C-alpha cells in the first residue's frame, strides 16, 4: 500500500550549506529533496544452482565452485551492499534514496534479500524485477521506498542483437526496464539499463552498445512523444564513458544545461569524467560507466522548482569503498579478486542525484 508522505523538507539555509552554489533558490522558501541513484552490485548471486543461469557462473557462485560462494559469504555480501545503500544521500536526505536502480543481480530473490537486511529493513524497500535472457544470468532491477514512490507500471525492453552480425546467432544481454510511477505524487519515468560489455575488445563490441543506445533512445523518444514534458531519468552501467558514441551521439547527450533543447538529454556525468572522476578502474585508467541522464523538463529553467528539478549529481567514492593498500590502492574494493574472497563491496562506485522542488 502506498502511504503518501512528504519527502524530507530541507530549509534554504541547509541547502546552501550543502551546495556551494544555489543562486536560484529563495532563502524564504522551503524545498523538498528526493534522491535517485544507481549501483552495480557486482555479481549478486545466491548460492543455488539455477537451470537458466550460465553454467560457468553456476559453478563459480556455489559452495562447490572455485569461488566457494557459500551462505556465509552471500550474507556478508548482502551486509556490505546494504551498508553502502543505507548511506547513499543521507548527507542530504535522512531517509536516503527514494529510488535505486541496480545491475548484476541474479534474480528477484537476491534483491528482496538485500532489501530485508537488518540495516535496510526499516525503509521497507520494495523491488521491481524482470527476468532477462542474459547469457551470464544477470539482470537489472529497481528498489524503491513506497513512502515516496508509487509504481504505476513497469515494462522490460529486449535488445535484439546478433553475434558478429550473424542473424542466426542471437546475442543474449540484459533487458532495459522502464518503471513509471509517482514520486511524491509527481509522475516520473525511470529507465534502468546494463549495456553489453567490452568483452572481445572495446571497438569490436561497440556496435552492441550503440544498438543498446538506440533502444534507450527509442524508449525515451516514445515517452516524450506521448508526454512532451515528461520527467525521465535514464540510468545504468553503460560499459561506455559519457563521451563515447553510444552515449554522446546515439542518446544525443549534452553536459551543459544551457545546451539542452528538444531531442537532447542532459548528462551531468560527462563533467565528472572530464575532470578525471570515474566509477571503476581498469589497467591504471578510470572509466565512468555508471551514469544518470535526464530529460529536458528536469533541467528546464521555466520549471523554477515548481515541480521536481535536477539539482546535483554525486559519484559516491568514499574512502571506505576503496582498496587501502597494494597495487590497486584507490580502486573500488570488490568482493572477489579472481577466486579469492576479499569481502569488499563492488567493483563499481554508486552514483546518485538530487531532485528539488519548492514546498507549497
């Protein structure tokens, strides 16, 4: 049951202490703040054998596999992830994020187990999940706090792609899910994606991510065609950086609000990337695959905070999420290194954004 409740109300004085630059806010008004984020959970598998799951990963993520992934390790993994999720956005919103998109989950059950952990249970997070045809057996999903977000409907979009252009061999990857709902009574569309990886090489695999971008663009275009002022948040692990063709050209993103116009999407993550900030590291270089992209109405100056408007994006790269020593010092502290369980969090940092509107 959806319980209608105001989002946390933050006064102007607190907002200006949080954000160094907030000239458009009126010090005599109060504002509601909502948090929306995304987190790649890095192979959140249970310990059971699933007949629909990739055989190699079945063997890996069981007590008898090379990773020796038993119940003790599974619950440690859940506790680690719940620790991170519980802290996202709480510097700004005591109740944390209203909506969190996730990737690399095996099934709905693991997401429900995560929501039921001791540290998250009080938030009563609910989940949205659609089973994907992915060869690795991983899906995307959504967690949401029903105090603040009411789901109206959800739908999965399948990516039709082929192996190396061979139409007889289907490339199995994650579906993109669209969840439409009411964020404190205001209609919003959230798309969660995990685009095809760079396995086989960045250039060779690029057409698959461009195809995923075309699918995402068709979803957003369809929504905007029906609702020209629709508020859309597109999020996910795109396996490409904000400046790559699949994002910059296919989705037609811009990194400055003043450049936003009809047909474009605003990508605040591009500025982070250009400033050397990433969400994962590979061979000595940082990538920013985990992105939050919004439709024009969420950055429109005509909005003037009468309804929810984008205010700030954050790459949550706190020190406790990083390796503290060794050759990978500063990299995300992951769960496994090869077959070795190191009891970390994920190989990606989470990201989130704040939406703000005036409290009437």
